[in-house]
């Protein structure tokens, strides 16, 4: 039987081995490109690939599991093995990863009083039921069973969140009870307060950091009990959030030095080797002083670009890695091209209000309810009411609302509120006729993926709407997850200045990766042949959305843009270069 052991170093079948790994999230890259990215990882000199597993994708609704297509984790592991790569799995219920809700499923928030990432029985019950499905899929791929999986992680950066050791022990027990036998690791910030709170006896502590390698390893050394030193997330760049002023880039010269020192002293997992894309509504958010939702691209200034192109960082890292291992010759087997398809004119358009009934079913309530309470996880939700006791819209305030609201009265825009503005009182002082219709379109811009605010992430309106000093009642609620975009009825009316859908089409004689430019458009999301490629927002830094070639087809292709600000040009363009600021 093959063995992988952690003693003073990592050992495979008794032979010491240096782990040189790269992070690559299968769920952020279309599966047709997995082989290409893994071949490039191997050619870099890496012997290992590391990935998270996102619970919210694999169990989008309680008891509904998906492991097909972009979620086929077993195919991904098998492909890595075929290419001679080891695999590190981070199957935690929580992954952070700048991913929606840190990978936790939104349906957890339907339960009042839900507590996350501690030994809270309702939460642990859900994790246990998930692991009973997930872990048996991973067990056959463990190293001792002939597979490539050499290590798994227990939780993720737990010392940054809490210090409930009984939870970590329970998580480990869930893993081992379901058949995990490979060595376990934890990963935390390289600081005593993080390592003390996140360590777990019997699991190797590792660190996550992007600089000052010697200093970080010295701290980590006090916790490894003579074991190997490993940086499980060597941050080579950083992520972007909307409005941050420009694409985040790391310092290449300093990064190269840190990688060299890391390999001299221990082991590394490069984060990110390739970042990929937050397709759909899967971007996460952070909240420190204000809400900062992440952009659609997860380029991360990675070793490969978002669309898998080799960078100068790749070439420089390869030189360093070549000092510590023999670099293999790898023939890349996937033909990938970038293509421009030109400028497209809108073919059809319809306002949201005109196709609302085809997209959603009304749910009536005396008071507004959150997305989660209505069984919705992602996207938008529209709250509609009749202003039958008001003679003007003098004051308005939304209580318990997240994250962004477009308020319209009789299809005319009144206010757009974002983040803390939602909790403040506003005075539009708008004269209205009794019986005017008010619509509030609320967007979930991505749940916070880090820190205590994770337990306060119900979206939509979770309390009340206060108008002219009193709570307003009697609401029609329309969940809009936009997961059936084909139901948009373009036969309805188009009202300029309102949230609306726009349909474009183009014919492709050859398919290639392309980049969608929406210059002059406001804010929204885009669907390519029915697939949600993510969000756009004019404030940047990301200006173009990546469309992988496998989402296109020879012949006619359809693009539907949903825009919420009433700001459009009627034109879009498909370019052969990205623009992420």
C-alpha cells in the first residue's frame, strides 16, 4: 500500500518529498479547460494541485446535490492523477476564497438564530448530512487507495474567526468517520493569536501569507512540533472589488524572492496559480468599514491570467522552481484562441416590469420578507406595493435591507440606495397620486465571506419599509434568481430609464475566448446562451467580462443583458483582450 506521511518532512513511500503546489479552483474554470490549466501547472514545475470544494454549489438546496459538469470533482481529481499531480483537498464547509458566503449555502440563513462555524447542533447537523454525501466521493481518491489525494484540510483560517476547539474536533471526527485517512492540516494567519485559536492536535498547522517568509516561518515553527513548514496560501496578488480604483497587482520582484526563500525553507501552495471567474452570482464580499463586493473576475494577478494565459510571473516563478526540482517537458494539448466578434446592436428589449409575471410568481405578505425566507438564494428580488394612504413620498427608510435598492414610483426612478444608505432616512419629497405603485428592486451583491457579519447576510428586506414615519404594509414580492433567463418575454413594453433586458445575437464561424465590453452601460449581469457569466458595473475596475469559448457554439449565439440603472447604449462589443483596470 502506498503511503504519505508527515514527520519531520513530507514522505511518500518513505522518501522525502517537497510539496510545490498551485491553487486552482475547478468551479471557477469551465471543465473543457481543466486539462490545459493542469498541464501548465505541471510545466511550471509543480507536483501538486490544491482546490477548495464549495458547499453552496454542490448542495444549492437542502438535500439537492450536484457533482456534474463544472462541479465534477472526481473528474478533476482523476485528471490531475492522469497528469502525475498530487492533490490537496480543502473540503471545509467554509472556504472563504472571496466566494459567495465563503461557500456556505444561503439556505442556512432561512433558520432563525443560525450560528455558523461553531459547535452549534443545527449547523453541525447540516454539515454532517453534507459530508455523508461528499466525503465518500473523495475517499477512493486518497493516496493509500491508489489515488492522488495526499492531504485534506480541517476548516479554513479558523483562527481568524473563532476559537471553539470542540467545533474543530467535531469537524475532524466527521471527516474520519466518513473515511478520511490521509493526513490532516489546518491553515491560519502566521500570528500566535490565529494559530492558537485555529490549531488542532494531530493536524499539521500551516500558514497563509504573501511576504516576509523567514519571519512567518519562524512563528509557524513554534507550532509544528518539528514538522515541515508550509505556506498553504502564498498570496501572489490580490482580489478586486468594485470601485477599488484599479486592478490589484503584486510586487513581482519581492514575490520571486519570497518564493525562493519558501522553497529553500519548506513547502508552498501558490495562491492563485489561476484565479478564474466568479461566474453567476458567486462573487463574495467583504465588510470592514463599508460593503466591498468583489468583481466577476478572480484574476488575482495570478500566475496564469483569468483566461489561462502564461504571464511574466509564470516565467519568473518557473526559473525559481527549477532551482529545486527538474522541470518537466509538457506538451500543451488544448488549442485556445482569443477572438473578437465585433460590435453588436440590440435586437429586442423589454422592461423588467413588463415581463415580471413570466419570470416570477407573486408572493403576498403584510410585511416584506427576505430572500431566504422566500426560498431564494441569489440574484434580485422586487417588492411592489400601492401607496394608498400617502399624498407624497416625503420620507422613506428601508430597515434590515441588503445590499442595493432601486426605488421606482409608477415606473419612474426615485432613489438608488447602497449599503449603509439603505438604513438611513431619505427625503425624496415626491408628490404622488393616491394609489401610485412603488417598486423596490433589491440586489444581492454577494454575501460577506469573512468575519462575524456572515451571520447577518439575509438579502432583500428582512424587516420593514418605513414611509413618512410609519411602517408600510401589504406587499407583493417577486423573487428574481434569474435562473431561467429563457422565460424573459421580449413581447412586452420597453420603458426607458427602468431595469430592463436586452437581447443580442451573433453568428460564430469559429469559436474562441472573447471579452464582452459594455461601455456606456450602468450595472447588471449577462447571460451567454443561457449561462450567467457574471456581473458588470461601470465603476470598474473590471470593464470587460470573460466569455470562455466552450460557452459559445458554431452558428447563432445569444447574449442577454439585464441592466438595472436605465443606462444603456444599445450596443455591446466582443473583444479579443481583457480589460480589468
